[in-house]
C-alpha cells in the first residue's frame, strides 16, 4: 500500500488483551503501519514480543526507554499517527483519559495527538455500570473520542453480561472508516 496509514493500537490491562493480537495481525496484513503501545500492566496479559513479531516494530511499554528510534516518543508517535485505538481500554485508562492524567506512554500519546481516538472498553459488568465509569465515558466523548460500547458476552468472572469487548470486526471497520 502506498502512503500507508499509521495506526497506533494501545493495549491496556484487561483480560481481552489477547484479542488485540488478532486485530493487530489483521491490520498489518492489510498493509497498514501498526505500532503497539502497551501499559505496564498489560504486559501481564500478553507479551510485548508477540506484538513485536506481529508488527515487526518495537513495542513501547515504557516512555523513558531509550530502546526506540523516536525522540521523545510520545510526541513523535502522536504526530505520526493517523489514528489511535485503545483496545481493550480498561476502566483505569478511561479514567486517566477523562481527567487528563499523563503518566504513561498511552495517556501521553493520546493527549498529544490530533488524530482520531477510538476507545474500546471491556471490563466486569459492575465496573461497566459504575457511575464513575459512565461519567468518564461521557467526558471522553466530549473530547471527541469515539467509543465502541462493550457488548453482552462471557466475562472473565464467569458471568454473561455487558462488558465484553466489541467484536473485532466492528472495531476494525471503524478504524478503517475513521482513517478515510
Ligand atoms: C485477571 C485480571 C483481569 C482484569 N481484567 C480487567 C478488564 O477486563 N477491564 C478492566 O478495566 N480492568 C481489568 N483488570 C484490572 C486492571 O488490570 C487494573 O486496573 C490495571 O491496573 C489497569 O492498568 P492499565 O489501565 O494501566 O492498563 C483486571 C485485573 C486482573 C488481575
């Protein structure tokens, strides 16, 4: 693909983080340039090496690392991105985004970017229905971030309820739509 678009997939520490591997793989196969950012806790769920292998790019988990080529990474990545998608997005990361907290690579890149931001929450249903979470979602929508609501499905706690990550097909189509 000529002039290929640059997608940042930001992976946070939810059980559905493993699904991001498939999303990253399919976007890479379509010819997009995909860079993966991971929160520190997300690395408990999926190894950075998996994303590094799928994208053939360094995965950034630590904004103070001198491992990668850009300097300072959070600004150069924010400028290069054509879209930033947080998949999955934890309640914690959404709270940080809603309140302008910038204490990791993902929250810094999102504050610094002018690209569209897509947020795909997934969590336990009680967390999903908590008024704090709902208020934070409304706040990030006001910032212009697009939110892909969670759906009903099997949750890690064993329940079937709303909190399950939206279908990867839905997320992928939205990413491509926003890129256009
Ligand atoms: C096994 C396990 C599963 C978790 N799943 C979720 C989840 O699906 N969604 C969520 O918001 N938090 C979940 N959490 C809590 C987050 O991992 C925790 O809030 C973490 O600090 C979030 O870090 P991050 O937002 O920087 O990625 C889970 C925690 C554990 C131990």
